[in-house]
């Protein structure tokens, strides 16, 4: 079944969003009511204070005026018992609020580029990581690497665009804290101003404390799920801040392919500061919600990246399954 312009829930090669979620579940079997990826996480209250430096390029009120938000930090694995001390993806999802209703979501991770330009490549990589045992304990790592070698070779042969993401992944250690990791939104979006002028951009969330990786020897002394407790302890002494940074495209920069990075010398504009204040008193409510990268405020549009619209359908499938009675 070929993908039509009207149906973004099916890839060009015929994989449906439900089939994608089936494969993710098989790679890392979830508990019934967990997210299929980023299973373990915690939700925090936050406030966004705009810099005023992007207001001329967008009519989005949540980016141009102070607004409340909630933020979910997570281990990217589909296993709730994933080990925070092991190299892997960490997530930061932001939901801007207006009258306690979500008006725009940012969904970011510690990857610098998306692992593939199509959903099939991403699912192949999830399966390879499942074989590598990155969701398990430290003692499983050597065994897992050997078991996964063939799968990774196949992924690279079929999806050569994944080399950059995997090279970056291999060069990263686990973060020392959710508060000391940089999170990238990966996809291109478009700011729209009052005159209808359009400006493609990508976003990243940069920690005020700087990027700090976990020392492996010190990591051996920590609990496997230490990241949430660490963040709670840090917040007991005051807010933690991230800068929301927009990277603007120039002519020729691909907006359709999230696996290709834009040059770092492209303009980087601080859109504002996101101040994380405390664990949310309504955490149970927000844990049930979907953080959807295609939920955008007026003044921000999708680009021609079809990968992000497929993600929306996969998130919907995952939510339907985990919220089922």
C-alpha cells in the first residue's frame, strides 16, 4: 500500500503506525499502561520567559509572552526498568499551557539528528538497540553488543543516513543529570509572522548548567533509576533553567530530512528561558497526556518533513493502547 498525500499514517513502503508500534513493543516489551518509548519519566511545572528575539517572526503567543508549561523528562527506553547509568536516549517534552490546556508541544531528545530519514530506519534501529541490551543492566552490555553486531550492520547497510546519528550516539556517555543534557527537536518547523512570511527553523533546549556526562565509576554507585531523584534534589534548592534556541535555515538546508544536520554556523537565536520549578502536583494527569510534536500554536507550522507527521500517528496508537481499560 503506497502512502498518499492524504494518509500520513502509512509509510511509502507500506508500514502503518500500528505496525511500527507492534515492532517497538516486540523490541522492548512494555508494561500495558506505559508509553511504548520513554516509558519512565516524571513531570514538572515550568514557566517560559521569552527573550523577545523571535517575536518579529511569529504570531505564536506562547513564544512571545510569558506562559506556564509542564515538562516531562524521561529515559528513552520502552522498558520502565531501563538503566539510567547506561548510554542511551533521554527525552525532554514541553507542553505550553493556556488556561491549563496544552497549546503547543516541544518534543526533544539527546540525539543531534533523527536516526533515519524514514520510519523504517528508526524502527530498525530501535530493534538493534533492543538486541544490544541497552535497556538492561550494566552486566549485560558486553553480551548485548555482540548479539546486536549483525543487526547494526544491517541497519547501516539499508539506512546509510543513520551513520551520523549512530556515530554521535556511540560518542556520548549517559548524562550526569536530566539538568545537564542538551535536547534537540530534530525536525524542521516554520515560523510565520503577521504578514505570512515563513522562516524554517529547528529547536534545541540547552541546559543553563552546561552539558555534563556521567562518570562511569561514579555511576556504579548510583541507583539504576537515579535521574528523577537527582532532578528532584536539585529543584529543592531552586529552579533549573534551559534556553530554548532556534536554529534558522538558509537556502539549501533540507527541511524534509531530519537525519541531516544543518551547519552549526547557521543563526542560533535564543527564543527564551524555560524555568523548571517543581514536581507537578498534577503529575498523574499529565502522565496520561500525549506530548505531540505536531501540536503547534498559530504562528508555527509544520515543514515538509513527513517523518514528524508519522510520529503523530504512532503516538496516537501508543496512547490508545496504554490508556485502554
